[in-house]
C-alpha cells in the first residue's frame, strides 16, 4: 500500500456571517496505488503558495511510502530550514489530517477508533462570530441571530468593552460569552486592557497579547487577572503549545488542527492536558476535516454536536468553535 499522488486543491468558501466575508482555502489530498484517497484541510491565506509548497516540497517526501508509517514530525524536521511555522506548518497540518484519514479508511474504522474508542457521542458548540470592528449594532444583531439559531454560547472577535457589553446585554447574564481579541495588546498595554472586561463575566479572553509567542507576559497576566485566559491558535510550534500546558499559563489551550500539526499534534496535546488543570479547547472555525478533526478530545457527554473525530476519544475539552454563517456556493 503506497502513496502515488499528493495534491493540494484550492477551495474558496464564500459565506455571509453578518459582515464583510473573508475567503478561506486549502485542501490536501493523498492518493494510494489502490485508488484510495485521504483528505485533509490546511489554513491557506495564500492558496497558491500552499499548493505550490505541498507539490514541490512535501509530495516528494511521501512518494512511494506506506501512509501508516509516515511520521509528520519527521517531515517537520526535514523541512525545518524552510520555516517552523506559518505556511510550512499549515501545509504539514493538512497532510497529517489526510494521512489519518487514509489510516482510518485502510482499517475500515472512524478516526476515534484509531485513538482508543469513543467516550462521548455529542459535543457542545459555541457560535464563533467574526470581527465587526466595534460596530455595536452589528455585534448585537449577530449575537441575537446566533441565539435564534439555537446556540447558547457565543464568542466574539472584538477589542472594545462597548462591543462586548452589547453582546452581554443581548445574551443576558446566564449564558457563556467568550472574547477573542486576536493578539490585540503589547506587554505594557495588556493588563489595563483586560481589566476593563472584568465586569462582563467572560468565560475566557483569548489571545490578548502581541506577539502571541510572548509566553513570559502571558504567564504574568495569568497570575494577575481573574479572567480565564485562552491561547494557542497562533502558537509557532507544538513545543510552544506544550510549554503553555506545562507552565499552566492558560486556562484553555487552543491548538488549531489546520495550523498546528494536524491530528497528531492535537492528540498529543489532549493526552498532555489530561494530567493538567489546563482544558483543551481546539480552535477551528473552519469546515470539513479542519472542522471535525478538532472534535477529538472532549471530557464528558453533553448536548452538542455529533462527533466522529478524536474529541470523541479523550477527556479534556469543554466546547468548540463553529462559525455561525449562511454559506453561499462553494468554488
């Protein structure tokens, strides 16, 4: 059973999320000599660059190999001079997901069976809204739309207390509200900025620090604020994510399957979090394998999504992101 073809396909997914809509892309595909195909997904802000890198650098390393014997951590080591994060990590993530997809198909079982079996059949989801740049009316309307769609947890991508307060007013005090600030504040700004959100009863505040690899400032903030902290989507390596867990520098660890190393990284982190007070909350607001593969590590049965990934197999995740949007046609 050998790999004969590796491709990355550009996929553009326009959707309406209640504001200006971005376009996401990146779909690695690995084919065996038997014709069996494994599918992955990679974060691809520049789809052409990702597809080129997969074809020119990763495909030759996989040609002729048994997919059950490929260790993507070794691919990372082989390609380390080309960068340890960004495009290289995103491409390897998509390939890793595709390889796990192939392994499950070869064994005739879903992914969670490869990871030890299911521990739950439903996973709770929160509505992940995109950024409305402080537009209080858009925030309010989209939070209300999320609640009307059945969500009982919402995450914002905002940076102002006013916009976040509008969401809290729309939700009331009894529902979980999370805030992703997308690395908003430097070390000398972050403490005062985070303090302003304390009255709003946030479940967590996510990635408040620029640059995101400033773990020293993250540790200081964790010790100084009563608000739970979440981070990990923009970690530059699995090592950095592991350090967050070992140092207890976050309350919620948020690796992204399509950025951080695919299934292999998420499964290793799930096992590390099981012996830690840090809860695994994989970040993925994307689709298909990039959406379902983070659903691999949940702690208990609760109402939510039906899962067929590795969150079904572990104990350590409270909830997961889901874009609340109205999708248009794929292209």
